[in-house]
C-alpha cells in the first residue's frame, strides 16, 4: 500500500516525540514535514490546492502517525479535519483562510461554555475563553463554538490577530498536543459568512461539487479524536512483544515468556481489539462511500455510537498490557507509561463518552426522535 506521509516523516515524529512531550507542543520540524507531504490538505478542496482524499486514506495515515506518537496524530488530525468543515462554509470564509496558502492551519475549541455571543446586524459579537485547542500555537485561525441567543449553536472562524493563546496545558498525557486555552477578552465582530450553523452541518449544506462533502463533517471529526489511540495501542503491543530486557518482571527469556498462558491470552485479546476497531472504522466509511457519502440518519447515529467505543476498547487493551509489563513500566517517562497516559487522557474528551450516544441509539431504535445533531 502506498502512503502519503513518507516513512522518513514517521521516523522524524518518533525521534521528536520525547522533546515535544517535554515542550508541551508539537515539533515545528514535524509540522513542517506534514505540511510538505500534504497531510493537512487531505480534506481541502482541490480548488484551494487540496487533495480531496477519502476518509479511509486519511485515517490510515493518522494511525501510522499515532504509532510514532499519539500527540502528533491527535493534534495533527484535528487541525487537518478543519479543512473539511471550512469547505462546507461560505466561499468567502474558505478564501480568507486558504486563498494565499493551502497549508494554513486552523485549531478549534467547540465547547461553548465559556463563550459570550450577542447577535448584531450582519453577524455576532463574540468573546470568552475556550479550552482544549490542540495545536493552537502552530495555527493562524481558530474555529470557536458559541450559542447564539434565540438561534442555537454556531462555530465562529476567527483569525489569530483577534485572540490570544494562554498557556494552560499542564497534563499527565497527550502533552505534546499543546491544547491551550484561546481567549478573547473584549468582544469582536464576526460576520455571518465567517460562522457555521450547526444545523447546516447536520443537513450537509454546501456548494462543493465533490459528493464527498455531502458527508456530515461530524462523522470525520468524531473519529480524529479516537483513531490516534488505535495507533498508540498498536505501538504498545509491539513494545510489549519486542521487549526482552528489563521490560518484564518474570523473565528475559522470550521462549519462556511466550509459553506463559496468561501472557498469550493478553496478547491475543489486544490483537483482536485492534483488528475489531479498525474493521469497524474502515467498514463504516466504506459503507458511507457506497451510499455516495449520504448515509441515513439511522446509520449516522449507529456510526457515532461505534466511534465513541474506540477509546474504552483501547483503554481495555492498554490496561491488559500494562498490568503485565513489569516494574520498569511504572517509572515516569517509560514508553509504556506514556502510552497508558495518552490513551487514558483521550477518554476525557466529550466525544469519547459512549453514554449519550448509546442512549440516543437505543431510544431511536425504540421509536423516539433523534436528539443528536452532531452525527
């Protein structure tokens, strides 16, 4: 299989990951390398210099990046998916971001809790604080969520000149994502054409010619915040199997280690978890493509629930490995400890909580109306 991201870039990500974790931000060299190979342009329309890649292609690349470092896959994937959302916004918004540089990077924070929005003629006055803006230090625009009184949820597209980034990202995992706060102290005017109504996103309204953009962009976004864990779990399993010296408390003799029935079972279970969640991921997008990127609402609800299960399954997998990885794995800075923290921290993202999506799926199957418009 041919990949977009060169093997040299994957090696660079792995080499830069330890320092990026210490710096609490993505490596500049890695970001430049991902720009050079076109990763950030995979969902960008061709008219702006993009690739209009299929989601299946994109997520294969994200998993490969995550095998090298989950933080770079997480933040890089979130940044890249924004090109899809902006592609279904007003053409003036697209031009403002991408006309001069198709590699313009955009961060986000969709949680509207800290936002203050007032609707005025021609747009909205926006201010507030937004957290978890991954990769924000490398971006020159931000997509920020807010509630318009009397109307509902919108995302506002705002240039870096109108907000500041506050260094708040002091965490136990995914450190290199640099998911700092975005702050707008005094209200700024955001014209209507630089915002995106959630209802438009749900109904897939856009002016692109490629039917790919008929797909709800939420189907992509909810996957970028859990697919990195698949790559991280792949790496953890590889480390678990390959480690022969000091990594396990029982023995350094691999033949004896391989004969341990409990270890055999753990390896088998984790291997199966990875296969299962990858099969669902790519199978769902294959089905969406077969439907010409217009899955039914019932299917969208089901796919949304399945996406929310990725992190809990990866947590099960990393716990199976960590429990038998030996005493050295508990030291801060060990590879297995870092992977354990990264995967567990991903569960804190609201998109990775299965409960509300299970309720919506179960209730709609029993005849009630859908309550989730981010599917």
